[in-house]
C-alpha cells in the first residue's frame, strides 16, 4: 500500500503548515533582535542593510543570502500582519550547518521532541521545542538527491508549565 505513506506525508506536511500559520500575542522571539509584533520596517532592517525583501503574497516576505549570527541563511521567510506585526519566521540553512544549528537549539532549550518519517525515496526528520514563548520547528527533508533544512518560529500558544 503506497497510498498510506503518501497520505501520512500529506497529513504531516499540512500539520506543519498549520503550525507555521498560527500566531499569538506580542512576546520576544527566539531570534535575537526580533520580537513578535514588530512592524515590517523593523524586521527588514534586522535582515540587513541593502537586503532585497520581496513580497511573495500579501503579508509574506522573502529575502535571500542573509546571516543568522554568523551562519549564512539561503532564504528567510517571514509573515508580517499590518495590525499584528511579525507573526511567523523561517530560515533555510545549508544542510552542512544543520548539526551546528540543532546543537545550538539543544544547548539553549534542552532536548526536543523528535520524530522521523520514511516512505518510498523520501525521509523527513522533525524536531520541536516549545520554549513557552516560541514554538520552534526544525525539519530536515531528503528526497532522491535533494536535501533541505528549515527552522521555523512562531509564538507559542501553550505554556508548558500549564500542562
């Protein structure tokens, strides 16, 4: 049955997409220098002087070849609502930087919740941290000869201490 693994992949992708699209109130973001609720001008200034920021669709912006601290980021995607400000943030790193990024997140926030999914010629690994302020999702995806590593941030809607 090849349909079941494909359906599972679709469901997981949809859940990750929903996690990226959700937003909450204004709090400090995990990425130093940014805060949830910041207006577009402040976010673009943080991305770097002279960086081209392209609007993909209403409220979603993309910039390429930026740095997160001293690590190069091939693409940064962020969503800014005109009234709520910064609501979502995602960075795409080179696969070679994955170990350093995951080690940094683990050192800062402790061990993540993690899972792996394998089907046909596709393999995904997902790590999730809920810091109480942010929900951080790291995804490594491999299919055939293509690999990608993405970190996304959004405000957490559930404080771990309330569970």
